[in-house]
């Protein structure tokens, strides 16, 4: 998946995938979504995913209403870490956030 957002090109085929996660709904549910977190070669984070009409990936439908869709969402490093904490095991992502994670 490729998308240009605010003059920056995001491409899942050239970025490194950190991990995948999704909502608690099931495919076919209007709230369902599935997404993966990526980091670009320049260190920018983004989510690439797909989902139902009531997910963050929903799109306006022809004739009114919404339908499922897919897309890319740029996220800050802080938001990427929060996403990882919710969806992944620490050993899967800690190398990307060593400057933000400390022992308790």
C-alpha cells in the first residue's frame, strides 16, 4: 500500500513492519479493523490497515453513508509506542523505543 500524505510518501513495501494488531470485533462487524505499525527508512511511524464502515478506515459511500476502506495513518513516535503497548509484546518493539522506555 502506498500513499502520499502532506508531501511525504508512505509505502508498506519499503518500510519495516514492527507488528500487527486490530480491534476486538470480527471481520464483517462494522467496527472491525486490522492494522500494522511500520517505520520508514527515515524513522517515521505509520499505521496501514483496513476496516469496516464504523472503523477509523471507513470511507464515505457512493449515495450516502459509509463503507469499509483501507489507508495509511501517520503517527508520532509517542503514539506508536502507545499502540505497541496495547497490541504487541515488549520484545517485539522495545528496540525502536529504547530512548523512551526505562526500568521501573
